[in-house]
C-alpha cells in the first residue's frame, strides 16, 4: 500500500525549546517508523533551530519554508497569517493527504479540503488564575485557536481525559469529531543513583536529600505557592534544602524567596535532560504546583526516576499518577507543606517501594501505542 503523505505544522521547532516542540519531536519520531511520508511546514529558516535536525539529503522528512519569513511564535498577527493564509498556500504548493497541527491551532480552510487533525493540550489560556485577563490579547489568542479547532478541524485529539472533558464543556458541538485521549510519549530511562550523584556533583548541593522545584515565574506555574509551602515546612521543623532548577528570572525568583531560608535554597539555571533526570532521581520529592497543565511532562519524567510529585488534584496529575500519590486538594501552602513533610519522613523501605511503583506507572507513557493510536486516526482521515 502506498504510504500516506502527512504534513505537520513545525513552527514550534523554531525559537526557544518548549514542551510543544518536544511533543512535535516525539510525534515525528513515533510516526516515522510506521511508514508515513512526512512534510514539515516551517515559517522561516533559523540556524541552530531544532528544525535543523530534519534538514539535509539524508533526512527522513521533507522541510518546506514559507516564501516570506514570519514569527508566529512571537507575534499575534504573524500567528494569524501563518495559520489562515501562509499554511494553506504552502499546502497548495506542496500538498499532503492529512495535515496535523500539534498545538491546538488549525487553518479554517485547506486547499482541496485536505483533512486536518489538531492536538488539544489544555484550555489553561482561558483561566484568569493562570494570568490570562478575560478578553486580553493572550486570552483572545487562546480562545480563537480553540474555537477554530472546535469548528474547523476534521479530527480533534486531546492529550488527556481531563482535557477532553474540558473541551467538551466549552465546545460541546465538537463531540462527534473528538477522539479518545492519546497520551504523550515521554522518552527517557531511569538513572542509577550512583550515576545521578556523579552528574549533579558540579552543582555542589550540600545535602544528599533535598526538595526539588522549578524556578519558573508567572501565575500559571504558582512558584509563590511552592515557596510558601516550603517556608511552612521549614517553620514546622523541616530541615531539607530546596533546589530550584530552570530559573528563568533570578531577580524575580529571589523576590519570592523567604528571607529566613534563603541560604538553604539553591538556584540553578536551565539544566540538560541528563542533569534534570539526575536531580529527579535523588530528590525527596518534586514540587509541581502548577495551576493548570495539559499533560505535565515533569510529572512523568519525575515518576520515571522514582521521584514523588507534589501537585494539585485539579490538574491531570491525578489521571497520570493513577492514585499512587497524595495530591493537594487545594493549591495552598499548608497542603504543600504537609505533603513535603509526608515524603521527607517516609522510611527507606516505603520510599523504595513507592519509587518502583512510580517507575512502573511511568512506563505507560513510553510504549508504542502513541504512534499506533495516531496511525489509526490518520488512516481514518485518509480513508484507508
């Protein structure tokens, strides 16, 4: 049988690496072994971008560039033009059989009625508590993307059941076109403790046991809750230090750090995947106090290293962890502190047993079903 030719919106592979860029890589890697012919549509050339790995005569993918460079990852006007004008024009010039939008934005019209599949990650952009002002520019961008996906996509693929249910609450008219969840494929392997200790040695973390969190600012990630929870844990007799990794704005982060415990909080800039996994492997727990997530890569990445996660039950964490972990019923400092204390006081045997269960659960997100589930959806749209 002739291979199906699919096109993928690759604009998230240009510019700073994001979780959507990671998702796009995972999608391409899962589909290539299944025999699809893949064309990546890109808004511009950029030296050193993630897209460069697919260029060259030996690449398994074709990369086509917009005739006029644009920046849809930065400018709202360019994003609209990219989705509604440039992409259809590129598909007319270099047609595919099925078009995939890896991140909840899709052309309203495609040439020759090329069917479109759009992946919905989350609806966080419609929530004021995540920093999106109602009818503000960012809110409107998210709403427009979700609305056009709900109205125009041939097939809608949510990445969790929570996302599927929320999408149907907001846009019930898309029920017949929305699929069952296709969970992310998160690659990686479990790091051995001795190897992890060697990897993080340059960081000079003084204590073998420590609490880990992300140093990312902004309302959605709720760094204020994580730091307040850590301060409450220390005020109630806790002694473990805190490591903040991936600090994006050191000055802003330091403004949130409680003065009493500032000497016990270590800030790390962006770390490599290898360093991140080593930190997960040795941490007592990860504080992931995000107000809203579509899937939550860090939860699965931490589980793969046997690291418990402190997260809100209102996020997909409950779906991903499947009852293995206690979660915060309310996103507040006292609950966060209580869970830190719970994991800090856990005896060695219980910690090992929990770690093994978390590693086993994480395997659910590393099998071949990610690619084959997408294959079924693509074949359905292609009529094969």
